């Protein structure tokens, strides 16, 4: 167990392993954890490998990796924060995750050829705030510089999600396309400026978090679920449907995710 700065509370403590997605979703098997650093030479970043990993262009055979026996995840959160997240947010997330995956044979197979369209996700009777906070905690664990989410995450009734962020959600119909991308990335525009974002993907869900504070321009995209952060704790809507874009698992360009005319 390593000691470091917890990415949730900001305190220096022993760090525990955070499963992403939660272990209860079935994320408990051996996985390969790749790095973008070169195996030989100067040990610097392998830009070609990063491109192939993100955009699904080619295999990853020449990338360095280690095997994790515990599933996908990172060791960046202290025990106290990990426990608080698990007690309050994990089960609602796992419930929706399992419901969607269990219907995969029919629903996701049907939408598999519908890239560029949208599907409705029914949240009736489901607690939106707990789900939203679990997703945000995943970003805090994998992308640095998000300590401004501490109060939002460590007080389950807090609905003051920092205005700096926008969270978008999409559906990935390929259930075998598990991929966890960590850290912040920037899309640079030819005319100047940039869009700063981070993304995580664990089918059937995928999420993109935009940092408005470090972006000169943000895309007008579908699947914005930021307003779920304003729902009161314990609120279970009698009727709420998220209209989410369908993104093909091979489309690894996060900035383009969700640019579909019939999604809102």
C-alpha cells in the first residue's frame, strides 16, 4: 500500500485501490494495464501508441503493460474516502449498470447499428445524484487537479457541483470494448484555443468531463447530464429519461462524441 495525496480529500494518507467501474459490476478479473511510455530508448512518451490506444487504430502489442489481478482501477484514494464513496454511491451506480447490461442482448444489439442516433435511458425510481457522484469520483481518481470536488463528494447531500465542469454521458453498444482512459487531454484548434477534457469508458456507459476553466471553447454536444448534480439527495423521479447519443466503440475521438442532430 503506497502513501500519497488522496485525490478526493487532499490529505496525505495510505492509498487504497479504487475499482473503476466498481468491483460489484464484475470488474474483478485480471486485466492488462498499459502505459504510453516507451519500453526501450529514452523511455519517453510514445505518441503513436497513444493515438492507437485512443482511436482504436491497430493493436497494442508493443506497449508496456503490467497485469492487475484486481481488475481495472487506480491507487489514488485513501481508505476513508473510498469507504464513503462505497457506502453512499456505488450501489445506485451498479444497479443502473446491471440493468442496462442485462438488457444488452436485445437493446444494445438493436442499437448497435445506430451510431449517430440517440437512445432514451429511463431513470424512473432511480436516485440520479448518487449515480452522478459515483461517476465524478471516477474522474477525481484518474485525473489530477479536482480537489474542488471534495465537498461535493464527501457530503452526500451537497448539490454544489463546481461550475467549472460539464459532464456528458453516452452509450457504447459494444460490451467487449472495456477501456479506461485517464488524465486530462486538450484538443487544439487550428485557429487557436483549446478544449480540455477527460474521459472514461466502461460499456455500456461512457463519460466525458469538460473543464470549462481551462477551455477557450466547448462543443455543443448531446448527452449533457450535469443538471443531475442539482437533484436532492434521495430524490427518485417518477419520470425522467436521459436522451443519450450512441457512440461506436471504435470511435475514439472524445471531442466528436455526441455530435448528433437528433439527440439533446
